[in-house]
C-alpha cells in the first residue's frame, strides 16, 4: 500500500494520522480493501424506530435531555412499533433498531414484551436495542426474549471529558460496566462517540480507540457532534466531516470485522456525507422507520435528517446511491463477521 507504514498501535503515530489529512487517501484505500475482504460489497440496512423521545438523562449535548422543556415529546405504543416493523419488513428490512431516550415508562416488563412480540412476529429479523443504561438483569431479560444486539455509545473513554459532557449523576465507569455486561451476556455490542465533541482533544480520541480495543465492539457508531440550539452546548462548533471520515477508516483498519454505520449525523452536516462514510469504510445504513408524524420531534441535534434517503420509504433512491458508490444494499440480517 504505497509507503504507508504508520503503526496505528503507536500513540504518537496515531496522533499524527489524526491531526493531519496527509494519510487520508492511504487510510481509505486500506480500509476499503479490508472491508471488501470481510464483507464484499454489501451494505447492510437497519430500520431505525425511535419509539420514545422522553429521557431522564441530562447529557449536555443532546436535544432530548430532560431539561429541554421546549421539546414536544412522544411515545409510540406497542402496536405502533409493531406497525413500523411490519412496514419495514415489507420494504426488506431484516434488522429493527429500537431506539429511545432513557424512558422509565418503558419498564423492563414492557420492553421485554415488545421485543418478544417482534421476535415472534418476525422470526427472521434481528432486534437491536438502543435504550441506554439498565441493569445486567434487565439486559438478560431482553436477551432471553430475543434481543441480540445493543447499541450504547460509550461517548467518552476519558473520565475528564465524560464529566464535561454529562452531569455528575452519570459516570463513565458505569457506562463501561454496561457495555461489558452486554458483551458477557452474548449481545453483539455497539460502542462509539461523537467526533469533535466540545472539549475533545486528540488524546481523548486516542483513549477512545484504546478503550474500544479492550472492549472489541461488534458495531461502531461515530458521527460528528452537531450543536443543538436548546442545550448548554448550543454555541459550540460542530465536529469535522474530514476527521469523522478519517476515523471511520481507522476504525475499519483497527476493527476489520466491525459493522460501522454511515451515520445520519454525517449525512446531516454535509450533503452526500453518508456516501463519503461508505467510501471511507462504513458498511451499514440506518434509514428511519419511525412514523412520519413524530420524526421531527426526535431532535437530538439541529436539522437532523429524517426524510429523503434517510427515510425507509426512500429505499430505492438509497439503493441507487449506495450502488453509485460501488456497493450493494442488501436486505439480510447482516450479523457481524466472525472474529
Ligand atoms: N450531535 C451529534 N450526536 C449526538 N448525539 C447526542 N447528541 C448529539 C449531538 N448534539 C449522539 C450521542 C448519543 C446518540 C443518542 O446520539 O452519541 O449516543
Ligand atoms: Fe438521553 Fe441519550 Fe440524549 Fe443523553 S444522549 S440525553 S441519554 S437521549
């Protein structure tokens, strides 16, 4: 691969790679070669169902935070969630991602019942949960009724940075514990963080990568930080697209087998951002399957895309756009490659 000989295990070499654009082309080339080796030209699609915008947490960066009282909130019923799955199934989705804020009204019993119903009605589909921190017992219950994947971004591996982005009631240690609990229970686990989060340094990102090397996540979600106007971090600068793409390539190289989405945040901050993500080494897209009437209300950050190619209903256009990047949108479960 040319004269590319930087060792990403070495912190000072990694710092250099992260801080300059000099190696981007080589990184992307290697990432694509690796991705092709593990996954061919497949891009997996996940149907995202944002079923509750209520959250008991108060993360400083997120529009769903509890203290954002200006936001109109919603919850979907069990029947509405199942109707989203039905629509998704007909469109060809074989993975449903149930995502919400940390909403105590969705108790363990209710969540388990919803997961069981989806699992029973769509036995050929994977159920992914993304509902935040719960006890190991709760996670066990969801696994028993059929959940097999869990997305829980670690947000920041540095205790100091974590404390700058979250109130003192939340802890980096507990977040990590949840991730290891999930792993131990047999879930395919997704971790990740925001690129260019306020106060984040290159050293922090290196800590994130090293933490992930100990966790060995199956899925990796990274996207640029995008400010949200009703949060305490409303005036902070957005994250960089270039650094996000560089990190997607680095993730692919460090975690060859990983399922890495080209995130909505990337598509929101730059037209064509999702496609750039795929070309940098991502292999998953997550169009929105939530009912159209609530989509605008899941306002994690400003101007979040939820229509067009981000909408499950825009699948044909998405298929073409994926094909134009040289890949193929496939409709199977897309479990993680053996590693
Ligand atoms: N910009 C980008 N991503 C965000 N998230 C939360 N707020 C923002 C923001 N302002 C991400 C977090 C979280 C998920 C719900 O979305 O990483 O895990
Ligand atoms: Fe809630 Fe997640 Fe937003 Fe934090 S990032 S406020 S836990 S939805």
